[in-house]
């Protein structure tokens, strides 16, 4: 990937001493531009994370940064007795004028985080231990934020997990067929339409609103290299009011199948029962004490629904001509949609056993 931005210039606006050395694109996110920068501080090469917020998607970067500042400060208040506190929650580096973000001449919003060393994110799960640790960390994150003082956080993307509205957007994309791709995605459109009825189940269940992460992909939690512990939840752009099950559902989506999100060999995409069990156990070990019986009953269902929902979003973006998610090849969004729908099918086949397992724990 080519560097598009002058990260050295951006870095000069932040409270970082020493000589800027270099920066390179980092991670595999679909939305923002993330860079890892190296700064020479008295002979030591220190890493920082710089991110350009995608303001086409996050329409109000100032409100978004206000959320992140409140959330990270609240977390810091709870972890600062721990020696390792700056690895257990993201730490924003302020600008030289004391702000949480820098707005450059082109209207791009930039933030900077301390780099969390000796920890790794994974695009695909490798062991039940990782699934357990990731789920425990996301549950702990929800628990930590349960007493975030008012006011309510900003909705950085309104109706982000409103599945019926996501479905309506798909129907609109089909009607408009802007990129002339509807005929290429006939099977996927049929698959989606057959399952429209599940879209409103979580909304109809009248579950409690909580502060949730809303993007709990496996690669949004850093696991400690030495111990494997779920160390730090990252990617806080969508932290806002939501349902606990949005978070659990996205863990099922990204952590039970051994395949990557854009795997083309669909025979590799399957809901592995031991991974689901590890997720349930990990999540309940931290979130179990505050979840209601209704929430617990819908844990398996939420995995199916959120996987279906993200599949709808990939399909919609494919039909609209790839304007939302970053793509790296032709048909990339359709490939991503196919893995999601394959996983939905795999969950459907095992849903009864998954529910029985949850009941038994
Ligand atoms: P995106 O919105 O593009 O997914 P993320 O905030 O998830 O952006 O960052 C992308 C990747 O960069 C992460 O998956 C992680 O590997 C790495 N990363 C992000 N923040 C940090 C940090 N503070 N320390 C170390 N690595 C980080
Ligand atoms: C995006 O930013 P990233 O890559 O962590 C998306 C999520 C999707 C995910 C699918 C703001 O997350 O909602 O689930 O891609 N984020 C936004 O991989 O739309
Ligand atoms: Mg991410």
C-alpha cells in the first residue's frame, strides 16, 4: 500500500518529543487509515499509532473524539493502579494545543495513541484460548463502561446495528442497481430475502440499552504475547449506546470460523462448536453478572443475526459499487458477503445445540 499522507507533519502537531523517523500503513481495518510511526527518543525507537478518521463514514469526528476521550479516561480511572495500565486501555496522545485530535489543512481529522507493545491482533482465530480471552476482554470492556457517567454517548453512526434498516438499504441498492451487479449476486439476494424475518428479533425483544463497542471483530482486541491474555480492546469509533448482544454476535461472526472474512474457499467457513463454547464461557466470565436472562437466551441467535447483518452490508456495498468498505480486488465485497452467508447457514444447522449449551452453562 502506498503512503498517502505526510504522517511526519501530522506527528509534529502532537505532544511527542524526539525525531520522527518513518511511518507505514498498519493493520487490516476497512474504514480508517492507520499508520505505525517510529520516533527516535534519545536513541530509543518508540512506536506510535496515528489514525486518520474516515469522515465520509463518521460524519462528526469531533463528537466521535469526545466519546473516545470520555471512554478512555473512564477506563484509565479503573486501571491506573495497575503497573501495566497503558497496555490495558488505549491512551490518547494530546496535540501541542491540548486537543484530542488534529485537523489538517485538507480537513482530515487525526488522532494518536500510545503503541501497545508485546501484544498482537489476529485476523483469524487459532485456538479456543484466544476465543475465550477475546470474549472475556470485550465483556470486561462492557462491564467497565456500565457506570460511565451521563450524558449519553453520541451515536457516531446512527442505527448502526438496526438490522431492518440495513435490510431496507439492501432492497434500495437492488432497485437502483447502480453498478449493474444485481444479476451477478442473484443467489446472495435470494439468500438474504429468505431470512428477512429474523432482522427485527433483537429489537423486538426489548433488551436493555448499554454502552457497547459495536465492532467486536477478533482483530479489535489485543492479546498479550507472553500470556495470551485479552489485554486491550481497541478501535473505539463505534463505542456508543447499543445492545450487549451486538458485541457478542460480532464475536461469533469473527471468532468461530477458522477462515478469514474474505476467504474464497467456502468449504473452510464453518461455525466451530468448541470456539463458540469458549466464547460463551469467556464472555460470561466477565459479563455474566450483569446480563439479563433474556440476553443470555439470545446469545446464539445474536451470532446468526450479526453475521447475517454484516453479510447484508457487504452485499449492499457490492451492489452500490464498493463505496464504503476498502476493497483490494474485484468482487471483494461479494466474497466477504459469501463467507458471512455460509457462516449463517452453519449456525442455522447448529443453533439448537448452541442454545442447549448456553442453557447448560
Ligand atoms: P480500523 O478502524 O482501521 O480497524 P484499528 O483501530 O482497529 O483501525 O487499528 C488497526 C490495527 O492497528 C489493529 O488491528 C491493531 O493491529 C493495530 N493497532 C491499533 N491501535 C493500536 C495500538 N494502540 N497499539 C498497537 N497496535 C494498534
Ligand atoms: C468495519 O473498521 P473495521 O474494519 O474494524 C466496520 C464494521 C464491520 C467490519 C467488517 C465503522 O470495521 O462495522 O463489521 O468492518 N466498521 C464500520 O469487517 O462500519
Ligand atoms: Mg479495527
